[in-house]
C-alpha cells in the first residue's frame, strides 16, 4: 500500500471527544493507535463476510500489541441489522468472556458499524468501541457521530442509542476494492453534505466527477476529510438531536427509509435509496417554492453523473406514505422534512401537506 500523510478530524464532545484518523494504507496502524493511552487486554472484532481480509489485518495489528482478539462475523447486508442478529451477537460476545475492559472493534460498512455499536452500547451496560469503516458511505457518514441501531420490520434504525466511539480509523485505500455499485452508493451521502452545508464543496464534486468515479487517492482523502469535518461540526452542535440541528443530516432519508422498507431491506442499497430520497425531497422543496428549478437540476445532474438512481421504483405510493408515518422524524402524527432553501443550506419544515408529499414521490 502507498503511504500518504494522514488527516485528523476532531469530534469535540467534552469528555466524549475523539479523533477521526484519515489516511491511505494506515489500516495496520489500528493496534498501535489503541494502546497509545492505555494497555489493551481484549478486543472483540465484529465484522461481516465481505471484508475478511481487512478484519484479519486489524486482528493481527491488535494481537501484535499483546491483546487477545476474538473475531465475530455476521452475514453481509442490511438484514443483519436485526433483533435476531443482535441477540446472537450478545451470546457470542458473552462466549468470549468479554468484560468491562474489553473493546469492540467494528470493521465493515454501515451495517456492521451500526450493529457493532449497538452491541457495544448494550452489552454489560456499555463497552468501549472503535469504528474502522471500510465503505465510502460508512467513512463519510455512519461511522461518525455515535448513532447505533437495528431495524424493525416496518422501520429502519428504530431501536438504538447514541454511543460515541473511542476513535475512528479510516483507510481510503480499502475503497479500491469496494464493488462499483456499493462505492457509488456511498457518493450519495457525499453529495448530501454539499446540498445541506457547503455549496462550494458541492461545486468541487461537480468539477471532480471523473476523479470520484476513478477513486483518485487525493480527491478521496479530501472528500472524506471534508465530509467528516462537516458532520463533526453538526454532532458538536447537537449530539443527541435535541436542538434540531443534527436533523439536517437526514436530508432525503425520510423518503429513503420508506423506500428501503417497501422494497425489502437489501434490494436497494442505503445510498441508492438516499439518492432517490434526495430527489423526492428537492422536488418537494421546489413545489413549496423554497428553491428554484436550478437547484433541483444541479442535484439531479450530479447524482446521475456518478451513476446513482434518481427515479422512484414502481411501488405503491399508499404503502410508501404509510411507511413514512412510522419514521422516527414523525412528531405528533405530522410529517417533518429536511428541505433546502438554497444550495448548501437546509431547514426543518414541519407539517407538510400530504398531497405535496404524494406528488414528490412521482417521477417527473
């Protein structure tokens, strides 16, 4: 692996603050990173069937520091974010003789990160854990901020808690081996950050489509670092979604979660659902005269340029509307949405007319 300088992003949360270490070829540094301040006796790696070479490298790096290491593997894919999978993992962690000094290490994409974080937060009333995200979506979004959770049959991430990691280690070099579809899906969350917080970053993405699709090392490290910084700023301002600021990260997600549930978890990748959901959201914003058509057109063009889906699948709108009412962002029976008022800025919009939402589901 080629060596490049690493970037650090600090997530400032008082006594829960931590660093995000971003580099290329730095995966094997995880062991030395974990023993900087305290000795480590036992680590439980939770990973999936897709990333065995990376979980093996992480296990070897931690073992080299003298720690005992257990590796627990779940099936890759969204169905593993379930009550059944969590129950099985609790039993497996118990079988490793883990105690309050053990550390959970999540090695994988967003599913593994959310699931492993939930296991860490709930086993023995809370174990320390570390995020080692191996997909673009997880590197720029789900590994940062402390959200953990599993799905119910009718609602995504409905069971979970906030549990901040000790640290996050991101190796952008691993993105070279991520399948094209999964890599492109991660770009949806990247584009989201431009839409909600940083118009200049959105323009940067527009001008670097070729490098993004080619997984250029320098561009990727800049993109991941910028996304992590933008998310860190939001998490610092609203760690537990009490002020409403953190809700901006849900742009497109109310639509996306309904799409995922209606199509069966795993049929659409999360990033693909977010891409379609962002198109529904921007159409809704335009129909409410919050933005003009140029914002809609630029988002549509950039999503298409990186080969992301923009059309709603052939699903029942009645079913989609019903599923939306079970989303966590519903309050007092009213649908709330994160909608742009210009490129690079969004707001929480409450009590949106259902007819406008139904129309936003249409492809036009």
